[in-house]
């Protein structure tokens, strides 16, 4: 009977017999669990701790939660047919998030191995007129931390002073969470804690998290992030150094989940946040104030605001002068603004962009999908994906429309070490993301009055590892920006430190900070008449 359920047995075959996974029964190399036939296979794998989570939140569009049915294979769904080859389907491969076994079966897990992610926890020194940034980064060594599925901690014990006062800066990302204990005034990094965001078990993007929250996981999602934050604080406290405050910078959805807000309004029109201003998170275990960096709208959040703050780009958006230092910064920006503008681009699941001529600032965001964070089903980090596509384009294996030549058109092409197979659909995902970002950059530039661009900052890990010439080659960035692109590093983390210090020392406050942000213009790309035409124009890889 359709819709009815029954309890069945699923046997998972392990090749090496080595496992520490929790399960109901283990027989040699096999693990047997009970499954409710009305549920997806993924739900049972998660329940028994056999996998860490879904890459796409159970939508099936990433194609990475593969299992091979040795016995009891199900008829493939249309979506499975679209993300796997006919040969893979004949061999019994299915997607755990889509298939619903109805009878006892035997499977082998074949999930795509996730590459380690390098968390950039430094910001490069780049400002010729902001010596606060120079102080903060004079000991920068382009620090990175590599983490994979589990929470990996990097400890930095560079100093031993007990009488210094510190700020905890936090970059609360959708994929990773980076925390640093930094000395007030000098910006010295005393300790670092980095981890994967455990919310990823409900999907790698914010839409998946919003869906999970609406399905009753709101409290669980909040506790997952709090666990990481408290682990980081616990590590820092072992040093015996005074912690004065914490400042957390994250996108709007991540902040809402941390605060325990209802996030459903962020996933549907008109995309209204519950709260976007400067906030305080209160925890009984903390004897210091934890500020949340304010955002601008549902798509341009506190992480971008922190980045703008770190780069000194916010100080001349309105006529307020809250200290002499801001006046110096404003004069410096005015000299530049007479001739040019600056652009900040932060690429991830969303592409956030901001442009300023020193007097005005305009921001926007566009959905980029997984292409910049790992390629839909390819399992390649975004910066590597761009480099590989540029190489294929240059060698003639790939044409400007994004199609692989034969025989690779049908079979895909193996790239990288270890080898990963790229298909036309993976390249198309990059084209879609690239076209949206390039169109967004052009619309911002035109709205600003088409000034010459003096400098382009690429924020975060994507920008840090990006082969800039490859980005020009595929048309992600216009050729006019050659020689003007700077990999800025983790501007969100650097800005969280600076905002925390300035709030603590009274150099800014909630009223001043939010008023400054209120002067920023925000545009919705979907409502711009020229967006569709530009989007189509920039789909080609040229």
C-alpha cells in the first residue's frame, strides 16, 4: 500500500572491516541497521552515525551521497538519472538522500570524499593610509588551518603574558568557523581555534539550514554552533589571559541560527530578517560581552560589514566623525575617490559585492550555488575548479560555450591529483555562478557612475587561493581589472577584531555604527532590467 511503512534490515558492507561507527549490530565486516521503509536511506545513515551529513541538505542535486546496492537495488529516480551515468546506475549506484528501500538490502557506502578545507585566519596588510591595519598585521604570515570532516583545532602559543587584555574575533561561516584570541591595541594573535561548522550535517548551504530549522531543528542548529564557540573559549581560557569581549561576524542566516530566531522569513520573498542591527549574545558561561556584527540585509550580512570595516571602506559613508582617526581615514579616501572606486568581492555559496567611491557605497548579492565552494558533484574546491576550467579552455578540450569536446563530452574528463572526473554539468554550474557574479559587478559599477576601479579586494579563502589570471581567462573578472586585484585574506575575522575593540573602547557604538550602515545603498539584482541580458552575455567562458 502506497505510503505505508515497515521495518526492514539494511546491511552495510565495509571493505576493510575497520570502523568505530555506532550501529545496532556488527558482523565481521558488515554493519546491520533497522530502517523505516517510509524514510530515505540518508535518514537511517545519519541516525546510526554512519555518515556526517548531506552535502546539499537532501535535495539530491549535488550527487555526492552515493551508495552502491549489492542486493535489493531500487529503480532510479529522474534526478538520479540526471546526476549519474547509465553505467553507474546499472552498477547499482543510487543517492542516499533520495532512495527509499522497501525491502531488506545490502549496500556499500560510496560517498564522495570531501577535500580538506584551508581556513584563512589572517588578513593581508594592504592599506596605505590605515596604520591600524598595519599594526594588526605586521606579524602576519598568511596563516591557514586545514580541517576536514571533524573539528580540528590549531593552537598558536606565540606569547605567554598573563596581564594582557584580549578580544575574541569570530568568523562564523556556513562551512567553517574561525576564532582568534587577539591582544587589544596591537592585534597580536595569541591563539587560534578553527573547526568545520557542524550544522553542515543538514546541508552545505543556508537554504538547507533554513529548511531544517523550519522542520523542528532550530534549537539543535543553535546548539551546534554554540558548542564550537564554547570549545574555542575553553581553549583560550586555559592560557589564563583576560578576555574583555567577543565579536562575531557572520552572514545573516548564520547569525539568526545562533540567536535562535525563526529563519523561515529569510528563505521566502520579501526576505525579511528578524534583526539586522548590532546585537549582544548573552551566555551564562561567559563573563564578557559577545557582540554580533550588524548586517545590511538578508543577503549582505555582518561578515561583509566586518570586511568593509577592516579595509577602512566604511569610514566616509556618512558625515559623522566619531574620532580624529576616522577624519584621517576619510581624507585619505576622498583623495582616492576623486578619481576612482574600490570593490570588495566575497565569493562562496552567495556572492556578496560592495563598491564605494569614498562618498557612496552600493552593495548587492547573488546566488552562486556550490560552484565556488566545491563544484556541484566534482568535489573540487572552487579556486581549483576555475584553474582547471581555464586550462581546459586554453588547450581546446573545452569550448567557449562550456561544452567538452568528444570523447570527453560523453565520458567526462579526469583532472587533478588525486584524479577527479569533470562533466559538462560541473562546468555549467561554474558558468552559471560566474555569469551571475560578473553581471552583478557590472551593475554595481554602472550604478556608481562607471568610475575607474582603483582596487579589487577578493575576500576569504576563495580569493586567497584563486589563480587570478585564470579568473580573467574564463571571464569571471573583466580585463580592465588586471593588476588591481588583491587577495585580502580573512577580512571578516579582521573586522570582527576591529569592531570589538572600537565598541569596547567607545570609539563607536550601536547608534553610530548602524547610522553609518543606513547610508549604504542596497540593490536587488533580480529587479534590475539589465541583469538578465548581462547574465546571458557572461555565460560564455571568455
